[in-house]
């Protein structure tokens, strides 16, 4: 059962919660405590120059609905973050006041973690969770599928979302070792789709260069055909390049599946 609790030492205490067995805070809470605009803190998170693995472990992208005038709503992005994520985020917050705020926030994280560790432990036979190597191999698979698209970051987030949907593991919980076969199957399915889409986009670009630029054909006619080609990218490709790429992808999936 999910345990969520909030502990405040005073009215001015930072807000840290326990969510899925971890002490976390949010960009909204950090913004409120440090006197910043929430969307500026979100932008700061999204511009952090850290590894994909660190992002996955310490930040979770969330969406909430904000009530507007006349009953309208708007989706707003915010992030949940661990203590390590918070420390990395606020490195750029300077000044004596900011330093005191950081110290108070870290103290609250430490206190909340102490409360967490003091809680009774249930389910002593807990499931075996992913190792660092398991996560590294899966992260490489996700990168391979998203790499090459113009909106690579959006593809990456979408693929992680699909993997969590198929396993039923919400962010930021860790995947379990027993879920590796299911994840490998879903990766194979996504690989097949992204490879075919990339090949279709490549062919559309090749045809546009050849026919519009080199052969001076009607641009609207050619672009219309290219749009149709992309929309109907479910057609099968049987080129040597496609077959070789499939073998390379399968090798990546097999390494993840066999955990080596």
C-alpha cells in the first residue's frame, strides 16, 4: 500500500513527503520555498546537464490540471524529485538566504528519511528490483529507439511511459527483475515501429531531394505523396539495411533479456 505523509517542523519548514518508499519534494514546493516561479524551476530541471540515468532515478515528470476562469482547466507540468535531485537542482541557487534555505531543505529530507527508516517493515520477501546494470541496459534500449527523431526527448518520455504502462509500475518506482521478459517484448514492438517510421521519413526526404530539387517536379504534388507515405508507414520494408538493423536491435534486446 502506498504510504504518503508530510511532516512540517514549522510554518516555514520545507515540504518533503514520503511517496512509494522515497523522500521527495516537487518543483512547486521548491518554487514556493525559494520564492521562485514554478515554471522557472521546471525549466531549470529540464535544462540540467546531467546523465539520463541520473534524471530517471531522481526526477519524475508529472502533469496536473489547474483550474482557470469559467470552469476551464489547463495541464501544467511539474516534477517530483529525490534528495539527490534536489541537491543537483539547487546548486545554482546562490546567496546567504539561498544557502540557509538549502540547509533547511536538506535537514527536512534527512528527518523524513529517518522517519521512513523507523517505520515497521512489511513484506520481508520483497521483489528483486532492477540493478544498476539492468537500468543501464534498458536506458540504452530507450535511447536507441528514440535516437534519430527530431523530437528525441518527447520520444524518450513516451517510450518510458509505454514501458511503465505495460508493467503497471508507476514513476518513480523501480522495475522488477521478473518484468524483464515483458519489458523486452514491449521494446521489440516499439523498436519495430520506430525503425519503420525512421526508414519512411528517410525515404520521404530522399524522394523530396531527388524529385523536387534535382528533377524540378511540382513540390506540392511530391510533398503530398511524401505525407501519404508517412501516414501509411505500416507497409513492410525488406531491404538489406532493414534486415541488418533488425539483427542489431535484437542483439540489444537479447543482452537486456539475458542481463549481460
